[in-house]
């Protein structure tokens, strides 16, 4: 499969403005975001604590939530607010700064998710 970004696709048109390099449509009519599939899993949301690669700082990681990007970002916002902490949502993973595993598990269970603690 050929990567459109490397093939020198049209990025701007004087007629329609900025162009999407993937679907080659004007950005206002881009259909790429509609094609992204919702990640599937085993239906279990996993909550773990990680410090690796973060300078010793603890981060609570939530994986396995089968939501699209917009709904996942909204859930991430709610989880960060529940902990009173910052964080991010990227690549289908919600990261909340600090060790909030128990609190996040309670919040997710209250929303009806099947939750398991992952890692040590």
C-alpha cells in the first residue's frame, strides 16, 4: 500500500484552500476522520500505574476503552476532573498524572464498565 503523504499529494488549491493529504479532498469535506474504526477489545477496561520513561513520576494509564476518539477524549476529561489532576488522551490510551488507580476504577465501575487492575 502506498503512503499518500510520501507521494507528493496536493496540499493546497487556489480553488478550495487546504487539502487533506490522505483523501485528497478539501479539509472542510475530508472523510478521513469518519473512516477510523472504533478500537475493539475484550470488553475489559484495564487500569495500571506506570513510571517507566517518565523520570520516576507516576502516571495512571487506562486502556481497553472501546470508544471513538471524541468520546474517549470526553471520558479522559471526566477522569482527570475526578482526580483533580492533569493528563492526556492519545492513541486510545488515557493517561492521568499521579497514582489514582483506585479512584479511577471506582469512577469507571460507576459508569458501567468492567474494570480490572493491570500490572503490579
